């Protein structure tokens, strides 16, 4: 693959179909971008891919019609100006922000961006409620959605005054983070203050929640809403994750629970949600009640599973964006499984002391799909290894060994 040195230039691989809208899929270096790119491409939709890093696995998909390097989204003004400039030149007409680093600036500037492109996401005020676990918990209380016992202190004085009331064991959670970043498990009261203040330095005023006992299933309900009205739904059960103590799923299977889907729908409907989101629950084995963990207010890491099971969320979101009639399936295939083998499930296997007692077995691949591995489109797998090598063989990394600073 070749690319112009100018970071805003497009390297087109084929001529797009002028009769269709064209989508820019951001965050092409993210694993979840790959099944989204494939799902759109296989539906016959023109798309280009963007990332702030040159070696992004999504760039290597055969369905990526063009590759863009955009400014770092953390430089919000530059990133938004770039989107407007490229859309104005006809590079794309629809924007799919995929991950938090692009969703935040896009939702914050949504009104301006919608003058130049179609962006099927929720407004920033609503997004920030779902993005902030403290605000999410408050919304869940109003909707009657079950939650773990939760303590949140808006000031350090309030924490010091109330910390003795917190029950053990508990978990400290950043209000805004993804995956397992910033989580701290506390089993003894004498460690609570030290750990809380340490996390507070990086993630101000984190939540403290009752730590649910092990043994309960982790469940995700994925939804597409059209201005507060549910258009499509899906549900999955997490089977394995990495790190083993808690992190992104490495193996999951489709599931169905009408009551839980209705509970998640009630939460997002009450918020007037627009676009895609996942609501995550964990079953408390003490009362068998599925309790809210968080809202993932964007495309989720296991997006390959619903596509494999029959709910093509990327295509449905495209139809929503262009005003086409959506035709989601009345039901989907379950149970079917999808795995993140490289490196996720391999790392789970290596680090799990019970690796040979896993159920299902690590070596059981029957009927599975994979987040990245697809015989019809092997390019992203090559891109993943290339991205890894580019990070390993950096001047800064080698500088640690040869004394360069």
C-alpha cells in the first residue's frame, strides 16, 4: 500500500459509485472497525477509511476504497476542520465515528458537522450522560433499571465523610473510561482511601460500587434507535475475556432474553437515544438479577457477532442516515459464537491457569466466526501485524536499549 505524505490526501484504490452515498469510517486502527468496513462493503456501499496513524488494519481491507490520515482527534479544532474540508470537497457524505476518541469531538460539534455531512449519532448532551457512569446510574434509577449498590462523592470532603459507610468488597470505577482501564478491586477497608485517591489523580471522582460475586453472566444488549424509537436489537453473553480478571471479550455468543432487552430499551428510549449503543449488565448470583454495568455509547468491540448472527447494524445505520426504510430481522440466530482469536483469546488461554478446563474448549472452533480472520478479506490481519511491528521498531523504543534520548 502506498500513501501520499500529505496527511489529508486520499489514496483511492478504485472509482467510487457516484450513485451512492460514501461513508467515512473513522478509527480504522481499531479492531471493531474491520467488521464494520466489511459489512458495509459487502452491502455494496462505498466507503473510505480514516485514522490518525498510517498503519491501520482497516486500511488493508479490500472493501476500503480510500485511505485518509486525519489530524489527531484530540486536537479537536484541527480534526473538525479537516472533516468539514474533506466533506466539502466531496470525499464523503456520511460520517461514522467509531470510537470514543472521535465520538466525543463529533458529538460536541454535531450541529456544525451536520451542515456538511450526515452523522447518525446522538447529540453531545445525551452522549455525555451515557459516557459518564455517574450520570448513567442516575438515569437508570429514574427508569427503574437495576443497578449495583453505588456510592459517588462529588468532592473529596464528601468522600472522607462517607467512606466508612462503603461496604466491602467493592470496585472503584472511573466515571469516564473504557474496558478495564482504571478499575481497582478493593477487599479491605484500610486500602480504600489510598486506592481511591490514587485513581482520582487520573480519573477525577470515580464511582465506588458493590462488587458482584463471581458466577453471574455478563450480558450485552445492543440497540439501534431512531430518535428514541428502537429499530433493531441484539443480545450476547460474554464467555471469555482478556485480561482474565476483566477486560474486552475474547469469546462471546448470541443470546436472547426478552425482559432484559426491554429493560435496556427502556433506558435508551428514556434518553431519546439516536444511533447505536450497547447496554451491559452483569447477573448478581445472590438474587439472579441482571444489574447495569454501563452504557457503551458507540459501536462496541464485539460488533462482528451480531453481523454474523444476522443483525447488520452498520448497514442499518447507513439506512437510517440516508432515510431508507430499515428492515431489521424479527429475530437473529442464537446461540452462535464469535471469537477474537489473535491475540485476545490466545492471551486468555496463556494466562488462565484453568486453560484446559475452559468451556467451551479453546480448541473448539465449530461454527464460529472471528473478529478479524476472514478468508475473503485477509488484509486487515496483515495490517494488524504491520501496525504491531511499527510500534515495536520505533526510534523511541530502540532508544531505551541503545541509550538515545
